[in-house]
């Protein structure tokens, strides 16, 4: 079984598990928008291409995407929440269009299961302990989304596979 763990958002990432083993993790594909200020959005074509690449690499099998459920948080701006919702919608739409079943998990549920605090660095540390050979994928502070995508995928595999 193939499970994709998806941490939505522009700094998020996508992981792929094959029969419970973490095989790869990549940053969420994004695209730049035109205009004066450089803005990015989640890229549906890029995400679809990534999933197709992994399908070709790991072969046909049952697939499931586990997507972090997004919600408004106190103190977050309207535009950042809209962007996060857009990214979540892109991830779900791409997966469904490719015939992949989708499950949503709340941040609280997968973080509790992983034994995480709210500190983004904590996810990187936990992921490094769990997958030492992959630790280079999230060694930089800005790579926390990669670690979170891996932990989301592992949680989803345990829960739904």
C-alpha cells in the first residue's frame, strides 16, 4: 500500500510510504504568481507530477492520501488562512482527480500520537530519531514541513492502512 502524507501550506511537504516504509519526502510544489509582489500558491500540476513520478517509481498499488486538516487559528491573518485553505483544496483535488482515497487528520491527533509539542523543531527531532537515514531531508529549520509530512504519513499509515 502507498500512503502519501501531506502537510498543506506553502512551507508544507509531501511524503510517500510504501508498505509502511518512508521512501521519500519533498517540499509542497508551488508556483509564483505575476504582479508586483512575489506571491506563491500551491501548484496542482506540480503535485500531480510528483505523485505520478512516485507511482512510476514504486509501482501500482492501493493508494491513500492523508492530509492535515486545516482550520483557522487565533491571530492568523485572513490572507494566510485563505492561502492555507487553498493549498489544502489543491492537495485534496489533485489526489481525488488521480483516483487516490483521501483521509483528513487533525494536527492535534497526529501530533499527540507522535509525542510532539507546538515547537516546529520538535517535529524535526522526532522524525530524525524515527528515520535517522532520512534526517538530512529536514536538517534546516525551514524544512520542518518535511518532517511533519513524514509524521503525518506514518500516523495515517498506522490508522488507515
